[in-house]
């Protein structure tokens, strides 16, 4: 039996597109299925000013000739960020949000924030001007176990920031724990969360049992199964505070498969089929459209997309390319480790 599912064209509220040859190679993988994406600013050097965001947006558009894709740009928050520049860029429609990386938390986060006191005035100005803050929610204290870093961040950093700046709209990015799900559920206003495709599929056993799997290594690192189930519950619940942000983060195979492999799962190529499979297993296909196309747009105050995406269920498992060849080197596509029956049949 063939089944089709037509959804409002989805958006990805957390995406790494990189630059140069990597950008050229991987941008079409997202633009094929998604109308818009929030573009992470952790380039080397980072995207800090409105002018840099404008130039990066041009490079992204140039990599996608003839596509209707809209990159929603972000600025990388540093302790030296210029609040006036941030607000002007937001007013001009150049940026959609600002990204907070605790210094040292992840890839190219060296210019991030060490002392949250030093960004307090900027966050207040953003709250006043209605500029949302996307947060990488992990502490970097070496004394805190890597599996606890998200939960500790909520208590030590995120909750104090939200109490000190109550008008600030915050998106807790790529939540990985039941603690984060509960924290977002406890907030009445101004707090949303993105959930990645891969954190709905893997737990830490996938990463470590039977050998280290570098293509399952990302940050925040996948947690135990009970946490994955909490994420899955939030994603299929219909709760409008939770929406898709893939955190699709390409690194070349050479950079992943080595003694100190980079963090990041590359899911841009097969995210929509994987999510259809996951939601179907939960008997929640009717909730998929909200998660991928409505909740995030509504949270950010963006118009919902007018186009559609149609997925078709095949009787036999479908296959995806194992890797994408880019001018920077091959990038392995995320393998869910189970059979997938859905494929995108039409984008309109
Ligand atoms: O796994 C990750 N990869 N997590 C991040 O926060 C950054 C990203 C990247 O840029 O590679
Ligand atoms: Zn990311």
C-alpha cells in the first residue's frame, strides 16, 4: 500500500552550512526539502557583525542558484558584541537571532562567552528590541561530567539569565535531556527548544557499544535512553514550544574518523524521511507537520511557508547516499541504523 503525506514545507531552526567548498557541496542537501533555516554563525572567524551576516547570506545564496531557499542569519555573541549593531541588523531584517556559545563548549566556540556578566547589557538591549537568543546549553567547567553539562547549565546559567532578563526570548538549542524538556515545559512564555533528528534516534549506546562510532558523536553528546524517550515524547506531543532544528553539522570524514574527531552529525540529506519513520512508529504522523513546519515559525513570529513537501511510504526500505562528495572532502550522511520506508517525492 502506498501512502503519501503532504506537509507545509518545513523549516530547519538550527543548521550549519559552513563556507567555501563545504558550503557549495552541502547547501543543496537542505534547500531540496526545506524552505528556510536558521544558519549558525560559528565560522572561522565567527559571524559577529551585521555586515558579516549580510556577506555570509550572499555567499549562501550564491551557492544555491535558482533556489527559493531563505537563510535566516544569526550573529555570534561575544563579550565585545556591539548591541547597537545587533539591533540595527535585526531591524534591517539581516538577522533573525543571536547565538550564545559558552566559550569552549563546542566547534569554533573559542570566541564565545566566558563571563555572563559581560553580556548582561547586550542581552537586556536584545530583550528590549525583541531579538531572540539561541543558546548552546552546556557548561564548560571541566569538573562537570560531559553527560551532566546540559542539566547543570540550566541551573547555573540559563535560569539566572532568564530571571535577570525576563523579556528575553530564548531558544534552548538541541535539547538532549529530560531535564531540559521539563525546564522548557515549566516556562509559561518566552522559552522554546529545538530538537535534532539524531537525538530522537540515538542514545549513548549507539555511540559507544561495540566500538566508537565517530559519525554519532555530536555536542551536546547523546545521553541515556530515558532522555531520548523524553525528547521523543516532547517532539510528538504537539507542544508548540518544541520544534525541529537539525543541527546538521558537516565535517569531512577525515576530520571525524581520527584520534580526536570533530563533533557533528550530518542529517540534512535524509532528515525528513527519518522523521516520518520516527513519527510513524509513535503513531504520531499527524503531529509531524506541527513539529517541522508550524511550531518554529510561530515561535519566531515568522509567516508559515506556503509551499508543500510530499513524502511517500514505500513497501520496501529506501536507501540514501552514504556520503556527499564536496570540494572539501566526503561527508558521511547520518545512518539511523534501522530501515526507512519514507522518501520525499515532491517539493512544491
Ligand atoms: O555537534 C555539534 N557540531 N554541536 C555543535 O554545537 C556544533 C556543531 C558544529 O559546528 O560542528
Ligand atoms: Zn549547532
